[in-house]
């Protein structure tokens, strides 16, 4: 029973079916009809004109998004626990040509305008220090917390006031939207977000994320950088097909709601042990080593996070029997 | 009737079936059993211990291969028409941190030891000039010519004598092996090749190439660079599955033979018009604009290459009726 | 008797004296009065508002100039013999983050609009190829030829028409201006040049070149890149002092005229042997190995350039006795 | 009366005289006799075979040193207040191709093996995180503290045990050696240091630092990187001359002792106000805004550092009258 990562989940049937449908000869790279329809599909979803590019991984989406806004002698403000800082082996540095990541503070890997402002203010405005050019926040955060539209908008206002770009790592954007029940627009461009790594892989896709630019002109150079990075797939129609299949009939929301609900059920059983509120599909639970071992002995797989804390992640395809069993097992500890 | 690129081909049924079989929850990134079996599968195929990494594109494979052998202040010797120089938007420069590509000469995008040696000798051995650290050749070449094991070995000997690494861009390695009927080992490590971008996508895969290191120690840092480039897919088992499905029962050879045979058939009809011998699955044909238009009017799609020359590419799935029709149409011009 | 490089020359007395005068405590980096006066001094010289930065080497000036106009996924058009391509160990690639150099053709390392246009036209306008973003020409060229204002203006018009930046490597800009007797403005911004590496070191300086931006807004990010490259000297006033000393009383022109006159004298004696017209301070002379040896036996030092051709360079401080002796020795061959 | 930076100091007479002596035509770049003698001079000083390269700035020395030990996908452990992190506009990131700086903790910008070990241990040993490849410490630190040979050796032992390189930013190495009275070898290679940025500029030089490799093989690729960065000066003999002039007769020690003694005098007067022990030539003093203003009203120039703290730096050429006056003024506050 896997609760260690939503990356380990299966691919949802709508995506598998779409791969089959896409399997006839077609124009290469992103010259096919499916790829060409992405801009329109996401413009409809967000209610504004966007440019949308498929890429194979969230790391690529994040790094390309940052490279569109940050020059090599500049910096990105993010949380110390942000995926771009902690888990991408320096991808932002690679794609930007060596920009620096400035680490702001906030509980649960969540930033606010005060923390970001303090981080930016720690830098003198002279050529001896790399100057911030963008902010990157993760929604839902690496600890499963969700920024509300108002919280994002406060950061967006700060970004605008200081002339900084605003990127959202939305590897679990679907879970955030599902949790909030808000319009995708409210959580993104209406709140000042310039670019969004819209994740599909953890949520039932195979190998396709959408990089959304709410300022479409940022996409132009990005198309070259995507090619240069080896991320312009020659049979790109299969990447587009995955994303479109999940947009259709709101599969992305259905899947995210399922994962969130599973997490809520477990959280309810673990209420006294929670490190943070469970707002999306991740649950950080305080367990003694003996308790963790006891759960593992019952077949539950998960990561130790920090001493005394484990991470449980519910996937879109988590069987309800597994969820019930884990909730019960935790309650019985 | 598409003859413009083997990138436009469909995905072969064995690959589609393998994707379905791989679709259950599993360990993320390359921690799954399929990914772990790649080293062994390719070591068996090549008859020597290799390290094998999946990546999503040939461009990524090539660039990672070069970054493993070339530092940013060094250079790669390749042909002016090499894909890495002409069609990857500077991916080698990106992955190596700004190495230079030194362009050697040879007909049909094919190099030999003399041309490579002359290119290397054009550089003074001082710090004012970037010094070559590797050679990259493409087999089959961008003009569809095939290096024989002896031809590769001559270049391999030169590389060894000068302390240069040797990379083979094998986007159509399968077509070359199929054409020669040789052992894969003879065309690679036994001939001095250090790393091989072993292409599967043009030959019936979806989005997975194998990067093979015949000096397995080169793979170590490459694993970090792959992650850093956003090419460590979180559901990597689907990439491994594609490759393994094509290795099994020599599907890769079957597909390549099919494409080669189709090309040979057309070449036979176009004998007097060929720019180069047709050794793999690409045919460069001299056509007047009127002749090209006449073919297009009959429904054949292809690229104009240079004035008076068009490129025809046969895919693994090219219907024989299309092949017969094109051969006939050319013969009738 | 050194005729191998103007880099080997001494430092002119005005510069040495200026170093002495600058030697009192002052504000660090470029916060001192001398550094602050550079913009004004060059704006006066060029008759337009410019931004001027000192750097320690011509390579740094060139690379910073290109980095201001060319992104990492783009390209620079230059001559195959250009210093930036042949003698800077990949500095443009380093500073731009891996841009490509596209090599145009022209006799004597001199380009024209036709050759540049042909080079640019060889690239398809798609994301698979790096697109040119700038042109770099060298005046005087690596073979001692001088672009006239009209010749530069023709290239400037091409650059403007195609949306390309235009950089001039002016390591020997002084020699070019001295040879032409024109206004510096006519050879630079009035002819469409966006940035100029204005050389002082070969012409009597110690370790200071001026990087001139005729579009001053390009200097802004360059100040950060200069710092990041380790070229913002902490005692920068000594760099500024060198340059200002050579601007004062037109020392830069006096020195260049001297070197040019010496070269003209030797060229006159070598008229039948010249590879190119001698327009500045370099002389490329056809000599048999025996003839070259004979000259060396008389104490003349110079470089073999290509088989049968040697390069002679006259410095600003070349003793007239040495010049007369060399002219005579060549005449007597 | 300037106490704001030793970068603002004058150039010592021995260096000025050496520049004059070097001013005759000679071989360019580092082919001259002075440059060639650097290896020997520093090998003598350190009592072991070293490779020594001149560069124009401490930032260049540091960045080149790190690039010799750290690949782009790796990391450097340093203090958050280290010059390489806080004051070089990302030079280490630029020269390494985007390596990450991992920030360890320690009072007074001073690290120890425990803090470094904790920083290294915070990283999982997998491809998702950049792995440290080197440690960089500053001696004397940015807060004027001095590492003893034993303290460095403890860090050197840690570096060796973990397979990390050890770099010392010695912008004020002279002040540290002068303070300790130890052999330069004890503070460097005998304590496990692999490379040292040996500063001369703050200590009376003009624009030349020595980059010392105690593992001389590291210098090989560095020579290319130096050229590529535009730091191979064409009249390099003037850089070598500055350094040699300060090595001769231990001018470097004399100058550093002078600066240290001046700082000690002021520190004595400010004993109750010191933020840190004054071990070299920097003094961090707690002053109220009113007190700082009072000193400034008397003509003393210095930087505010953090709220309530100012930084005073004594230069090698600080007039004793200024030192006495400042000590007195502080005592009278």
C-alpha cells in the first residue's frame, strides 16, 4: 500500500485512451493539431489569453518558467523547502545560467508578502549582490498547505510593486483548486501570477506538464529554450494528448478531489498528530519510530521526513480500502 | 502519404502494449524494476558492461553524452550538417556550459579520420583556442549514409590516439545496424565508441531514447545532469518500458529493416536521381520544382532540402502501398 | 626587435604618469571621480550620449558587449578569423551562456552585408536552429584591413533591417580611425554600431579597455555582469586613469598614427609580397622559410601565420631604427 | 579620514616602482619572465610545489578556484556572509556553470568542522539534490576573525574525509598570517587547503591577486578558464610585477602588520563596544546613530554595517595620526 508519493501512482484511463487515439502518423514536434490546441484549451480554462507549452516534467516546467523571467545575474526568491531549491538538482541554476535562489521563510513551506519583502530587503541595491527578479511559490506547498486567492494576490501585489515576476509551481495546482473550489483564474493570473507550472503527472498523467504563461510574450524565447533543453519531443502530440484528456470533462479536478478526500479521511484519524493542517493530498504525521514501524509492518509504505515525522501522500488512484485501512491503523496506534 | 520524417510515424504496437502493462503504481523516477533492468538489457545486447539511461529525446541524449566528455572550455568535432550543430538549437552548448562545435568536412555528412584530423590540427595547442575533447559522428548520417564498423574503428583509433572521446548520435542506429547486418558491438564499443545515443523514437517508440555509456563511469555525473535538466521523469518506468519492448524479440531491428526496405524500393526507382547512395531509410532525390509539385499533387508529402533536392524518409510503419505508389510515381516522372 | 605583437609593447609615459597621479586613497570599485568621468569623456569624443565601462582586457570587453545583445539560445554572426571566434577560448560562449558563433566569409577577415546576409539566410527561422541576434565586426580586422564609415554603415543598415545588434571589436579602433582620418562617430554609432570595444592596451595602455555602449541602456545589466565576471576592479580608478590619460590630448591617435606609419614604411618595402593592403599597423608578408629565417637571423622577431606567410605588427613605441632596419632587410631579400 | 575599506587604499611604493621597471616590451600574456617566475616564488614561500596564476581581482581568483573543484551540478559549502555568497554578484555560479552555494553557520562569518558537517549532512545523497564538492572559508573572515592553523586543519580533515576540496579566500590572508605569526604553509596546504586566493590588492597592490593551487594539476584547466573569462591580460607582466614586488622583502607582511597594528590600536580604545575580537584589520563597533554621526562630524568615514554596528577598516597606508585620532574620538564617546 503505497503512500510514499503521488509520483508512484498509475496513469488514469482517460490518458491511456488518449495515447491510443493519438497514435497515427502526424506532424512532428509541436506542429500537430493537438499541440496547437493547447493555447486555446487553457485560454478557455483560465478565461484569458495564455500561451501553453507541454514539457515532460515539472522540473523542466519550473526551470523554463524561471528562465523566462530571470537573467543569469539575478535571483529568485523562494522558500528553503521549495522543490526548485531542494529537489531539482539545481535545475533553476542550469536553465537561468547561474541565477541565485534567495531563501525566504514561512511555516509549512508557505510564504507571505512580509517574508518575501524581508528577504528582498536583505539585499543592497548595488552590483555586488544578485538582485531578485522573480518570486516562486508552490501551490499546494511542499507541506500540503494551500494558498488562497487572497494570499496569492497579496504576493502578486508585492511582486508588481517591486517589479518582480511571479511564478507558481503548481505540481499540485489541481489539488489546490480542488481544495479551494475556486476558479483557476482566481488562483493565478487574477492574483498576479505570470507563469504557472500546471502539473498533470502526479494527478494521473504519464509524462506531460503544462507550462502556462499568462503574459504570452514570455513564451516566445521559451520555445527556443525548450528545444535547446531537449524538451521539444518529436512526437509531441502524445504529450498534448495527455493534457487535453485531463482537461476534458474536468478529469484533472475529479482526480485531485479523490486524492484530497483520501487525505482528509486519514487526517481525520490522525488529527492529534498532524504537523500541519491537511489542505490537499499530503499528510505530515508525528510518529515515534516504533509507531512508524508498526504501520510499515501492516504494509503501509511512506517516507520518513524529519525525525519523528513521516509523510503520507494520497494519489488520485488510491484504493479506498487502503485509505480506510491506514486511517484505522493510525487511529489504533 | 507522409514521407517527410520518421518522427511523424506512429508508435509500434509492442510499445503501446508495454505502456499498458507498466500502468500500475510503482517506485518513482528510475527506482522501478523496468528502469533498473536497462543496464542489463543493453549489456546483453552489446556483449559488454554498459550503463544505460532513458531520456525523452535524442537531443537530450546527445547533449548529455557530450557533457560527460567535454568541459565548457573545450570543443566537439562534428560535421557541419550534424544534428547537434544544425538542429538542436544549441543543446550541446547549453549542456556543456558553452563548449564550441568545430565543424569538420565530409560528403553526405560523413566524416573520416583524415577530415577529423585536419579539423583538430587547425587548432593551436594553447589557451587562446578551445581544444577538442570529443568527436561526435552520426550513424546513419543526416544524409542516410552508414558508417561501417571499419570506418568507425578508424575514427575510434584517431580519437584514442589524440585523447578524444567518441560519441555516436544513433538516432537511426537501428537503421545502420539493420543495413549492415553487423553486431551492435562492432559498430560501437569495439570500434572505440564511448557513448551512444541509441534512438528508438523514430523507429517506433513514443518518447524514449537510450543513452548508452560503454565507459560506465561516465554515467555517474550524467545522472545528476539528467535530473538537473528536467529529464529524470517521475514515472520513468514508462520510458523504460518503451525501450525494453523494442529490445525484446528484436522489434527495433524488425522496424528498422522495414523502413530500410521501403527506402531501398524507392531508391531503386529513383536511381538516376539520387544525391547519395541510399543505405538506410532516407532518400535524397534530385527533382525539378515541377517534378516535386507533380509528386505533391499526387498526395506525397516531403521536405525540400536544398534547391533541386528533396528528402524522402521512410518510416517503420510506412504502408507498402504508399511505398509502391511513390516508387511508381518517381519512375514515371 | 619585436614585431610579433602590439601586445608586447610598452606602456606610454602619459599612462604611467596617470597611474602615479591616481595613487591616493579614493572610493573603491567604480565609485571614484575618474571612473565617473568616463561617460562624459567618451560622450564628448563621440558627440553623443554613451555609457562607458572600463574592463581589463579586450576579451572581457567583447564578451560583455555580446552578452548585452545576445541570449544564450541565440547566435552571433562573425568572421571565422575573428578574435572572438579564434582567440578567446570561447569567451563569447561563456559570457552569453552558450550562444553560437555563426561564421561568415570575407577576404582579409572583413565582412560585408552580402556575406553577412548569406550567413543569416542559411538559418531557418524555426526553434531548431539558433537565430542570430547580433553581428560582430573587427575594425581594423585581424588582417589589418580597415572598414570605412560607408562599409560599416552598410552592415549597420543590414543589422537594423534584420533586428540584429552590431558590435565592433575595436582592439585596434585607434589604428582604424588614424588610418581613415574620420570622426570616431562616423565609424561607430552614426554607422549603426551599438557597442564598441575601444582598445587602449595594444596602443600604449597597461590593462584597461573601454566598453562603449551607444545605446546606454545596454550598460545597465552589463554592470552586473562585469562584477559577476570578476572584472569590477576594487581599485578601478587606476583603470579609468589609463584611459583618460590616452584620451587627453589625443594620445590614442598619436600612438596609433605612429604605429600605422611604421607599418606603412615596412609595407612600402614589401609591396610585392603583401597578402593584403596594409591599412593599419599589421603587415602580412609572403616569405619563404629561408627568407623568414634570414630575417630572424638579423634579430627580427615575428610570427609565422600560415605556410609561406608571416605577420609583422608595429607597435606605438616601435623604434624607427628598427622599422628602417626591417624595411631595408625585406627590400634586400 | 577613510576607514571604510582597505580597497580604497593607495598602492605601495614598491609596487609602483615595479610597474616602472616592468615597462619595456616583452612577451605577451603570461609568456614573460616575471609571470614565469611566479610558480617558483610561491613554491619557495610555501615550501612546496605550487602553481600560481595572477588574476585582476579577488572575485576572479575565488571563482576560478571553485570552478577547478566543483562541477555545475554540485555545490560549495560556505558561510552566509562569505564574500563569494554576498558580494560577488554570483561569480561562483557564473564560473562553475550554476553550482549552488550551501550556507553553513558560524559566528563572525567563521566556520568550523561541526557547522560544515551539519550543512553537508542536510543533503540527501541522491540525484535530486546538488551534492557538495568543496568548502570555501575566508581567512581572515569578513568580520576580521582569524582561523588558526589548527582550526583550518580540522576543516581540512573533514574535507578530506568527505572527499571535498578546500578553498581559502585569502583576500586578507596577509593579515591573517601577520596576526598569527605562523608560516604560510601552516595556514594553507599543511592544513589541507587545496587552493588559495592570495590577496594583494587590499594590502598595497593595484590590480593583481595570486591564485595558488597546492595541487598543481588543478591549474591546467584553470589556465583555459582564465583566458575564457577575459582574465589573461595581454600585458600580464605588470600583474606579475605587482605580486613579485610584494613578495620581495616580505612587503606583504610589512603592510599587513601595519594595518593590523592600526586596527589593534583602535580596538583597544573601543574595547567595550566590539562586536568581535579584532584579530586582523577590521573592527566592528557598536555605536548609536548619534555616536556614529559624531564621529563622522569629526571627519571619519566608515560604513554602517547592521543597525547599531559600524565597520572600520584599517589600510596598510593608514596614517598613524588618523589612527590615533579615531582611537581618541571613540574613547571620548
